[in-house]
């Protein structure tokens, strides 16, 4: 029997978060409010758009809080009473200690890596880029230090070596929601205790930016470049200039020889062979169509 007696405040923003929120709603947890980022401009028209989590909360008549500063909601949290727990999944903002301390037993965080490996903002991308054979999800107790809190448990996810960032995010989002529902009753009644992380083996990953998109084939092997294409699919993307045309690589493979201008020689003298791309026009096309139309 699930423990639904505690009130929950859910912190989240994107589709990854929304999967966990949907799982909590479907399991009848008492969600008093959802905290999400302020609406942001999106698309060519630059219209303000609500986050995936906000849309789901509105559909289910859950209060939505969108503070510019997280500390601005502390009075709201206090009004909910001492029997309130927090759940955070891909929120995108640092939570101050003063806010964390308002929750009992604290804020439970779903993090898509096997902590203490890949603390930080790009654990999914890092696992693909580094050619890892497995990754997973950690359920942890949030602390002010980045992803350093004690861990309640892990769920493993084996990697085939063909994953893209987009596909792996979806898989880990579902795995994270499953793990959260499995562990949350024990966390809330405090029968499940977290274990401190081993600081000596902690690994951090970086925040990805738009300028990380440009491929530098002379500096990396073809194998690393192929992993980068999959790791950065969607954002920050993988860009290169072909015959004066800037393109985004969406699918590729490794080749031992150069057959077309879309076979890019890399540091190890192997080639990154582009299979699919986004042309300067914004159109997604196969390599042969690009070669016919642009080169």
C-alpha cells in the first residue's frame, strides 16, 4: 500500500519531469503544487509557451508556482504544514538550503545516472559520448551541493551503443518514474534510509552550450565523433561545414575510406560518414539528397 498521507510539492519543467509527475498523479499521491520555470519564448514566432509540467498540472487542477527565485515560494511551502515532502525531477534551477529544509524528509531527486558518476547537468549525454556500457537512474535526497546527497537506490539500464540522447532520455525518464514509485513509500515513512555517496569516485559532467555543437574532426577519432552525434542529437546538435554549407548531422556511421564529401576524415584517419542531416534550409534529408542538391 502506497503512502499517500504526505503532501507533495513537485519541482520539474520538461518532458522528462512530466513522465514522473504523471506517474505520481496516476498513483493518487497528494500533490499540492507544481513548481516549474517561468514560461519561455519558443519557436519562430517567439511566443511564450508553458512547460510540459505546467500543462500537465493545469490539466489535473494542481496549483502551479513559477518563481523567478525559488526562495520566493518559501512562505507558500510553510502554509502547507510540516508534513510536506518535495520531489524534484529535471527542474533546471538550484534549490537553496533554506527551501530544502522546509520539507520532511526533504526533497527527493530523480537523477539520470549511477551516482556518484556524472553529477551535473549532462549525465545522459556524457554516458553516450563516453561509450559507457551501462547507465541508470538514482533516487537521492537533495542537498545544496550539486547531486551530492545520499542515495536511496539505483536502477540499472544497459546500453547497446546505438542510443541517441533523445531516445535514452525517454527510456530513463520512464525508468526514473518506475524507481520513484517503487521507493517513495519507504522514503516517506522513513523505513528506507539513504546511503552517502563515495566522494572519492565522484565524476562531474559539464553544462552543454550551443558552441559545443561544432564538430572538430581533427581533434577526435571517428568513433568519438559518431558517439557525439548521438549524444548531442536535439541539443546542442552536431554541426559541420560541407562545401560552404553549414549542416547539422543527425545520423552517421564510421567508414574506413572516403567515398563522398560527406565522409569526414578524423584524427584516427577513419571517416565519420554522414547518413542523414539537416540542411541549411532546415529540411531533414538523407545524405544522397544533400549531395544531389547542394554539392
